[in-house]
C-alpha cells in the first residue's frame, strides 16, 4: 500500500515538475516529441542459460516488466518495450549485442546482467554511443573505479562492498586468520584482494590462498590444503556453482569442524539450493533481501506468483533500475540520455530496493548494504526465509571511498 | 617425511582424492569407449546421459521416495531405455556414414537435453544427501576420508572391471566384438546384430547414468554438470586410445591421480594438465596409449 501511495506522490511531483519546466523554458515541442522512435526501449543483456541464469536471467526480465507495468506500460502515451539477450558469459557477445541494439534497435537504456567481464565490455560500448548503461549483476568495483564512465551507473553491489561487509564482520566476531579459496579469474582476484585488504586493516592475517579453475568439478583437494593451513576462516572468493560445490565438499570433509566459512558472494538461490542445514550460521553481505520489511515482502510475493521463486537481490535491482529510469523519463518528458542522467543524478532513489539512494559522480549508486547471517533450519518459518539481518551497513561505509577511488570523474 | 616439499600425509591424501576423481573419469570414459568401439559413434551426449542419471536419482527420491540403492539400479535402466530409443530412431541411420555426423547428432541431443532440464529445474542445482549407511568419515591416519568417497572408488572399480570382463571374456562379448568386425557374417550365423548394437548403446547410456547417480551426493546436481566433465572425459579417451576398454579404465584412474597432484603443486594448471598430456600423447602415439594403429 505504501508503495502505491508513494508512487502516486512521485507521479504528482514529476507531473508538476514537467509542467513547471515547460512553463519556465517555454518548450515549444510537446513532451511526446522527445521520445526517440516513439518507444522507450530498455534492454537487458545477461546470462540466460548458464551458471548465473537463476540469479538474473529470464526472471530478471520479468522483474523489469513488473516495473514497466507499474508505470502503466507507457510514458506519456509512448510504449515501454523490454528487450533481452543472452551473452553466454562471453564479453564479445555482450559488446556486439549492445552495439547492435544501440545502432539499429534504438535502445535507450541498457542494463548489464550477471558477469563482471561482460559488464566492463558493455560499459565501453555505452560510453562510446553516449547511452546510459546501468550495471546490475556485474560485481567488479572497476566499473566505478579505474574504468568509470559518465554513462555507467552501478546499481546493486560491488566487490568492495561485499569485502567490507563480510570481511569486517567476521574479523570482529573473532575470525582473525584467513585462508582464501579463489576462482582463478578477474572477479575472484578482485574479491580476494579487496577482502584481504579489509581483513588486514581490521587486524586479521592471511594464511594463504589457493586458486581454482572456474567451474571446477571437485574441490576436495583444495579444501584439504585449506585445512592444512590451520586458519580459522575459509574465505570463498568465488561464485555460483563453484561456491556451492566448495561448501558441499567442506561439509563432507569435515573442514567446517575446524574452520568457519565466509562466503564472499552468495545469493539466496545458492542458499536455497544448498539448504539451511549445510549453510547455517554463515555470514554474507547482499544489497537486498526479500524478507526484510513489508514493502520488500509485498513486491517479492508478486514476483513469486510469476516465477515460483523468491527474487534475488539482482532481480530486485533490475526492477529498481528500470523503475527509476522510467520515472526519470516521465519527469523529464524525454528519453535523451543526458537529460535523464542529469535527472537521475539529482534525485534521491526511493523504492522497495533502496531508500535514500543517490548516484555519485563516479557512477556508484550509494545505498545501504546488509550483513546477514543464515538462519538455522528450526528458526526458518517458511520456504525462502533464510536470513537474519545482523547489521545495516550505511552506503557511505559500504562502497569505495573518495580517497580510495582512482576515478577521474570524482576528483 | 616430505615429498617435493609436501608432507607425506598431505601427499597421500591428495593421491587418494585423485583416485576418487579418476574413478568417475574411468566410468565415463569406459562407456564412451564401449560405444565407440562397438558402434563407431563419438557419443557427445554422454555428459547429458550422466546428468540425466543424477536427475533420475534426485527425482526418484523427491517424488517417489526411491532411495539411493534403488536409484543405482533404476537410473541406468531408465536412462538406458532413453538410449535405446535414441539409437533406434536416430543413431542407426548414421553407422555407414562419417563419424562426424554421429558426433554432431549426439552433441545436438546433449544441448536439447540440457535445455529441457534447465527449463524445468533451473541452473542452481539440487541437493542429494549421502545415503545413511555411508555417512560419516574414516580416519586413515594421513587423512579423514568420507566413507562415501571410498565407496565410489570401490563401486567404480567393480563396474569397470565387470564391463571389461563381459566384453573381453564372455560369449556375449565375443558376439559383440565379432558383430562390429563383420556384421554381415555374424548375422549369417543367426545372431541379431541390430538388437545387439541397440543394447550396447543402451548399456553405454546406463553406465553414464550410474556414474551420475554415484556423483549425485558429492556434487551439485545441475543441468550443466555433464558438459563440465565431458571434455575432460573425451581427453581421457583420446589419451587411452579410442575404443580400448582397459585403456580407458587405466587412463581414467591415472589421469585422476595426475590431476590430483597438479592441484597441490600448481593448482592453476589443474584444469589443463589433462589436455597437455593429451597433446603430448597425440604427438608421440597418435592412436593413444592403448590404441591399435590401423
């Protein structure tokens, strides 16, 4: 209920703003004329079929459609259209699809789904075409740091926020010595080094790191090496199926008896597929949790009706990014990238995903992050009721600070 | 005591784990070798059949309360039956033409099967717990080995050697080998060769499914579990020699060991070590270690 009244308020304000703007500048052209191609086209390029398809994928498209439907499916009489494509976790496919969409399909805004490498590639294309790119599923903090762009906005989370959230919490809870299990590619490297910095800054030590190939089928050997290190904490700097298989093997080999696991990038789908018995007590950081308050629950139940799964943080962020973009289009009466971006940068972001969020000059959408702990099976009251929110991490503390940033746009 | 700077205990532990993985390689490459040896089909659907075996076990438990031991019997029969249908309707048209057609067809079938399972069950995967009687772990002195992993090694050795025995040492096996050598002549002796070939493909599919059931409790059951493994298994078959049954068993186990050791000395290379060996073997012995030059 809250959501609808809030939306009405926003609509009213937006409408008023448009009227005022029209009056002030005496805009000759009516608002409608400023929608290119007479449709507002939003695209999502993500992993539709591979190992990250459950955390975003077709359900992410559905979340975007929910946002479009909430805006009535059209802005000022111009239809909203949602496109989607599968990048198969390949950066070159993502980049060429993005180029095709901007050049021939007239896509106005592109959302980057899961996989960091594809997001970095799409961000470059968007910058070249001067179109808005909202990175949602990609985790790498490089998107708003050394590879920042005036046309990239990073919406949900990043490796720095994950590292700060989980790293600090675990060290504070007494986990001083760490051993890392790291996926051997750019993302694993970033997550491991970001976390190691946080752990050391908090007074912890790093006992060692073992790198494993992406999509490894067996983790027992790596886990035995980790166990041999006598560290207290096993940091999992990997994602998806790799994390799941590592946790499974850690239980089987009794690693969990001597070490505590810290999952550095865990989605609710991973917990669902592993079960609470295996994962209970684990700390994790995420940008959103469906069962946090009445508003998130209400939206998630709608989502569940369609998908038969609860939404991941990424799917919620897909919705939020689409909704905020459409509200900006409505407010400015235009789908011109610079106008919409200027409006977004000057507006507080308030919806069921973020409260009081704002976009920093480096493109980071700053909002609260959540440190959570996995419930034990007897504390879980319904399916998908998996987390206790242990701590709300303020956006200012969660993401890269100005001192740490190498982004030229934020100096 | 240390070997190459690694404590002996850790070294032995890693060898044993390598043997566990080698068991899976052996079981899967065995099925491939049987199918290639007797049908001349490069069965790219093998990974998908393995995945289906794991899903049958999981579905059996979730929907029908079928326990692990029954699944170990039921999955090979069900997946084997699927194999028989595929052989009768599709593969049998391909025996007389180039191997590449069989490869393409089975690859396509694998993609379709993966797609269907992905659509039905998602990619995050399902959990399957270790059967009651095999839970827990045994302390071997140098490492704690989960009982189930020990069981996998024993079970796979029994399955592999059993298959080898049937093909190399029994009358049925002799018919099979003769049938592939000269089908017309064997047919003339009153043996139903097409039926034999059909059952061979079914049995190969069943072997893959059995490996899938054995894998279900140790790894996440996902539609992609087969495609992650199948490339390595093909490398194993190439190294062992296409069509050599004992070759594929021994190579599977040996490569599991080599891979296990690589994970200790240079973990980053563990995913490619098998292919490096494959390249070397192909340079020195193009027919594979146990293959016969034709």
